[in-house]
C-alpha cells in the first residue's frame, strides 16, 4: 500500500485517462444529464470526474466530498446520498474496494448482491429512500467497444424506397 500522503497526490495514469474519456463519451452519446458531480478529493478521482464531465459538457463545479475517500465508512456515504436526495441525478466518483461495498449495500438488503465494479466503471442506480436499484453498469472495456461501434456505424442515414 502506498503512503497515504503520496496516494492523495497520485495522478490518474494514461490508461485511466483514456478510460475516463471513453466512459464520458458513451454517457454523452446516451444523453445522460446530471445535476451534480461529486468526487473524492484525491487527485486521480478528481481527474476522472473532470475528464468525464468534459466529455458530457457538464459545466457546473465538481463538488468534493470526504465521504468518497478510500477510508470512508458506509455511514459517510449514506449521509452524502441524503444530502443530494432531492437532485434528479448525481454522478459520484470514488475508490475501490469501499465503493463496491457501498454499491452492494445500497442495492441489496443485507449486502448480499454480487457486483464487480471495475476501475473506471459507471453505473446508474435509482434511489427509493435509502435503497437503490442498479439499472445498468458499464465498464471501460464496454465503453471502448461502444465508442468504436459508434464510429463504425456513424454513417449518414438514408431512406430506402
């Protein structure tokens, strides 16, 4: 494990930057709109949030929250969700392994769901009170495949007679 102070300043690597752009591009193509982007204050999380925000043409300020730090507890995460409960949609950028744990506890009663949340993944969870329903999850590999597919299929449509 890295020194916590060094980990705070560790930047996103080249692969992570590319993955964030793929994910942001796919979200933009899906016309995903968010009111808030909330990020861990660690450098690589904020860089991820910024890259995705740029691809989505998100113009508001990215909000930083300690509830998304690697050492945060589930109660901190629940408090964050509570603070943003009135928002139509929010994007949250955090760290594993606690982010996967938070997702599992949010979508299943006893935390019994099995979810593999890979680095750089994005998902849609709709909240009903303190519980959520996972509607979709896109990994960076899927995002890259979708983006490449969109490039191939982005020919002008013509009407057939």
